[in-house]
């Protein structure tokens, strides 16, 4: 069983009635049984590094979004 501290950032990429699959900021995936989950809460914070939008030009942001969004 994994213990994920509240300061760990990950995103749910799949969920079923019995498990969820997370992707961590390092790119690794982890599947956890729902029976091992006590609580899930959204932070309301983006996984995007703070200030990134100020350091890229409009076309770079458009390219990033095109890459990230499902086709």
C-alpha cells in the first residue's frame, strides 16, 4: 500500500469501481485499490510550474496545449 502525503502532486488518469491510477509529476504511474484510499481531495492548484505562462510566448503555449489535450 502506498501512502501519498498531501504535499505530493499527482493526477488521476484512470479510475474504476475498484482502483484509481495516478500519474506523478515525475511521469511514473501508480494504481491504488479504492479499499486502500481514505480520502481524495483536489488542491485547486495546477501542476504547471508557477509563472510558466509568463516565460513562454503565445505559440509555445499553444503548442504545449495542443500536445497535452486529448485528440
